[in-house]
C-alpha cells in the first residue's frame, strides 16, 4: 500500500508536544534505567552519585553514538504493523506522541516510589495500547515469533534468572579463590590482573562487534533451537579485543599490582592517580587511618556499633554540661528606660520597620531560590547508601563480611563494570525516547516516515542531556532501593552483580532475546544476596514491589497511551462534524 504523504510542517503542535515528552521520557530513563546501571557502585560507596553522573555523561553519549547507529526503528521491536498508518501519517504522529506521554508518565510515577521498571517495556506497552486503541487487538503481535508480547512476558522470568545465575557463578568463584584464601589480600592483588583482563575482553568484544548489529551475528528462532552463527568480521573483532586485553594485562602487572602492594600491604599514603606512575613515586608515610577509613566506607554498620558506646558517653557529658549552664543562667531584667518609648522613637521605629520589611522580601526571595536549588540537587550529593529502611538493615546484618582491604581492590573493577553497563544502555535504550521523536520529526519535516527514521545529531544531544539530568536530579529514588535496600552491597558483590547483568544483556543482544537491563541487575542482585546462605539477606518486600512494578508496566503504559490516542482521534473536534448530524426538527424527549 502506497503511503499518503502529509503536507510538510503540518500539525506543528504535535511535534512540539512530542519534543517535550521525549525530553521527559529521556529524563525518566536517566532517573530509572541509568540509575540501575550505577546503583550497585553508588550503594557500595565505590562511587559517589556526582561521580556517577560525570561518568554517565561520557558513557551514555559514547554508547549512543558508537553503537546506536544513524537510524532507529520507528515501531519498537515491530510490536505493531507500521503499514496500518500508511494512509494517515497524521495519526501516526499522534500515535507516537501518545506513546511518549503514556510511557514517560508511568516511568516518572514508578521512579517517584523507587520502583525499578523497564523503560523498554514501558514504551512497548504504550505502543501496544496505541495499536489496540486504533486498530483493535489484531494489530498487535501477541506471538513469540517476531519479538511479540509473549517474549516480553517471558523475559520477566528469563532476564533475572539468567543474570542471577551468571552473577552467582562469578561471586562464588571470587569468594572461594580470593576471600577464603589464607591471605585474601595478596590473593586479591594477584587476581586483579585476571579480572581486569577478562572484563576488558568482554567490553571490547561488545564494542567492536557492535552489540550484535555488525556482521558477526548469533541467531536463534526460539528457545531450544540450535544457534546459527554468522562469523562475519570475527577475526578482526578477536584481533582488536585480544590486543587491547593484552595491553590491560601488561598494565596491571607492571603498575596495578605494585600500587596495591604499596597502598594496602605497606599502607603507604598513595592517591589514586599514583597508579599510573607508581614506579616514580617515592616512599610515602604510613596511613594510620586506613582501617577506619575502609570501615567507614565499606562497612559503616560495623563502625557504628563500635562507636555507639563512645558517642553515647560523649553525648551524656555534653547534655550534663548544657544542663548545668542553663540552670545558672538567669536573664537580667530590662531597665525601665528601655521599655519607655517617646512619640519620636515610635515614628523612627515605623520607618525602620519599613526598611526591615523590604529586607525581609529580599531575604525571602533568596531563601526561595536556595530552597529550590537544594530541592533540585537533593540527591546529587546524597549518601545513598546511608538511607536504609528497617527491613534493609535486617538484610545487611545477615550479610557475611570479608576483609575491607580486599574489598577495596574490587572498587576499581566495579567502576569499570558500571561504566560498561551504562555504555551498553546508551547503545540500546536511548532509542526508547529518541525513536518516536525521530519518527514524528520525519513526518513533520518530510510528510512521511519509513520503517526506520533518521536520527539527527541534535536529537542525540537532546536525549543525552535529559538522561544525564534525570540521573543527577532524580536517580537517587531508584538508587536507594537497588543500591542499598535490596541487599547488602560491597565492591566485590557489586562487581559480580554488574558483570553478570552485563553478560546477560550482551548475550541477549546477540541472540535477539528480549531482556531488560533493569530486570537483569535485580536478578543479579538477588542471586549474589542469596550467596550469604540465608533468605534474611534479601529484602523480600522490596523484591515484591519490584516485580509488581514489572507486571504493571505493560498494562498501565498501554492504557494511558491508548486513552490519550482515543481522545485525540475520536473525540469531538472543530474540523470534522459529529458522526450523527444534529437534526433541529427532531422531537425532543
């Protein structure tokens, strides 16, 4: 069927509204999805939130530009047939606008309560709602084939299970060969080159193979079927990956191992940047506070118990001293002359009161601006890991703790895996907000859109800025839950969680299986938490709320988008007459 071309620059208001809600959707993606990528790093205190934001600025943009490509599918995952709109491109504009409104509204609502939802499933649910609203249930692909709804429902179980299994395998190996070794610190130091090399190999392989969108492909039609491999440029990919990994291994052996020996074994006062020229740094004085600093960073709950009695004793002394001071303090009575006022003094007081009133207005404005700024940046400098519910504290107490010096080694690895997770997210999920915007822009500027819409550079910058703002200003809601309230996080646990989740997303990308980064990190977190050997190590209330929000995502986003689309396309308007023309001569009832 030939596409009926719309007159260019028609329905500018739809393009403008789409522009606004694309920003809101990208903002919500940053506050929810990107927050998921960094939640474990921030929760384990390997990174501060403002540091995660700085890293995300580069990784999200880098992922979108390096692997996002120049085009994006206009209908996410082919969930409905684009040909249904061939005769009405204006309705397609309204459909994308409605989908963004429904998706962004739901994700923002879920983020407000700290629910880690899938933004991918949210936009898919919104597209499903629009399809049903416009053409009925037959317009939606409900089957497994062709990335239908059945795959999405199955991913609610597949994604967290696979990620959890991989994370558990990585963590159990780490616990057995590093933390349970006779000298866990030295075992960890000499294991670091291996971990860095393996992680680098995965990251570089992911980038050079273009996340399954290059010539190297793995194809499987349905679960249980054999995997078909298209080698493509596999030799080039392996050559680049092997070369970079070998370079990282050499760097770790020559610089990282000596640095950690001096910093942790000999306890010298070295800074992080000394890692890059450790051979030229003279011997430094011993860091007398390293043990307290490590406890404060990675196991503050232990340090709090140790300091409770001391702080309580200090508080009692201060209260006693304050009480004695107050008991002897007597306010001197004001002299009679100070109470009396003449008429002239009262007049001067009224003028002073006017000046004070103006000063109060200025002070009120300044206070309002400062309060608004503090509210907007509330989470940017928040210690997310310190915010705990009562159920989360119980799960933390049930966790098995290991040597803090050994844990410190994994904080460097965790930053690397968190950056990788953010990079992969930028390559995959930024299109959730930019895809519909690109389609609406193509229709508005050219009058039609094909199966793929060209993505302008300004769109990537627009979406990237919104994502970074969402993470910086609103991401703390999700980070509190995933980074702290689900289970206890340490750098080694966080590293295994992130690597397990990243491997799941990478494998699924090649096999074209529908998994969510959010669900992968939740599954990995639960899996590693269970390795403590008790169910009490998991905050099951938080798990229940997370799964509840996953189930709600498709129907809620779909209903919102479908209702908005129905109101726009079937409601009363000034252009077309009602379906039944009004007859003035008809008898009244």
